[in-house]
C-alpha cells in the first residue's frame, strides 16, 4: 500500500489511500488462519507420535519355531531257532519301508531246508511289531519257528503232520510261526487275535503261534 501527504499550518497531515480495493478484512483473517495452521504443522512434525515412541523402545519378538517330530523307527529283533541266526533291524521309518532292511529280513526268513528266499509281505513285519506293542514288550526278541517254505518243504512237512495246510500261507511269504520267551503262548495268541489282522493258529504242545496276514480266522 502507498500513501500521500498534504501540508497544513500545524504540520503535515498524512492521508492514507488504499490503492488495492481487493484487500479486505476477510483476506487478512484468511492469512492469519493459514499462518496458525502452518505453525501447528511444524509442531506436529517435530513431536514424536505414540507409535513412534513404542516402536523405538519395543523389542521385536523372534518368530516362533515349529519343531517337527522325527519319524518313528520300526524295529524288529528276531532269533531263528533252526539257523541260530539273530537280527536286530529297523525295517521302516515313518510310513516308508527300507528296501535293504526288507532284503535282509527276507534272507533271514528263508526256507532253512532249501535256502530259497522269497520277498515277504511287509505287513507281516508290521504284525509282529503290533503284537509286541499289544503285549507291552516293544523290541522283545521273537523266536522264529518257521518262516518261508517252498512247496517242496511244505509237502515234506505235510507228509509228517496233518496239521500242515496244503495251501499254507508260508509258501506265499505271508505267515510266520513264533514264540516270545517270557510270554505264555496263550497270552501271545490272545494278543494276536485281538488285532484282527489275519489268521492265528495256536499250538500249545509245540509252544508256538502261527500268525499271518491273510483273511481273519483262527484255529
């Protein structure tokens, strides 16, 4: 804004003239309001927020680690009464059979008369382990009375005993005759029957139990 002065006797009287007619009271008020907002913005910029204070002092928690349990090992300890051989072997981990362990078990359970080997149904090994678990004697040593039989061996035994089945599952490597030292044969039979996982034959005179993974039956 500019001004002009006019002279009088007592001195100078200054008369103000506003040259810009658009300057109004409302304009001045708006400028003051804008100035206040700017000042408030400066204060909020320098003041730390509550979240900032917390983040500076807080300790970042480490992510939780999930521990995966190791797969269960399935073990068998066997003694062959005809060959005097022993085997202590993990044949399965989790749900996975170990091929090399199955091969060793197949050889261990070979026909001891002819030396012939046949691949066993691995469910038979699971059945032996389940019987031990049922008895509360995991990893107890099992006596093997008879494992795999060739047709020749089966015919030879049938010629000596009527108790030998003509179509025995021993010839299909699906049956084993067993006993467990320290466990009564009748108790062993009852444990096998309770599982309902195949045939169970009871031979108290010879003190062994036949267990197979064929259809469920008993004699």
